[in-house]
C-alpha cells in the first residue's frame, strides 16, 4: 500500500448536476446502507473470519471449531452468536450436539470477493 498523506480534492466550485441526477435516485436508502456497513463490520474480526473459513469446508460443532482454532468453547460460542445474529451461519441439533454451517452461498461469495481484492 502507498502512504497517502491527504486525499485528492477538486479545485472546481460547481457540482455536476447531470451526474447527481443520475446517481441520487439509485442510491440505496440510508437504513439499507447502515445494515450493509454493519454486515461488513462482522467480517472485521479475525476469529470470525477463521470460523467462516472452517465452515466453508464442513459443518462443525463448537468443540471442533474451538480445537481447530486453539480457543475456548466460550470464545467460539460468542463469535458464533455474532455470526448467527448477522445471518451468516445457521445451526442444527443432532441429539446433544449443535452443528454450525454457512447460512447460504452468499457468505462464501462475500468472503471470496474480499479475498480476491486483498490478493490483488
């Protein structure tokens, strides 16, 4: 990455009405943009990213994820709650075991796009 000391700014004083008239009507509602920002915050934690990576390969229980990541079950459970609240993972019970998996294919797509960008 380059060291950016300041953002480039325009020297002009007028706005481009034609551009504004095109873009403004297609901007998502503020609430939707807020929800999107909140979703991206979920991806801002390394532990959650590791959990998602593990779940790309297989559904897993808390014990398995904790062992894989060398973390406590309590810490993993907390992060799984965050991921579940954000609708990124889902769970199913099999007797006394609770298995977690990705909520849908969108989760992997979001992750893959971010990874692709980072690897450029």
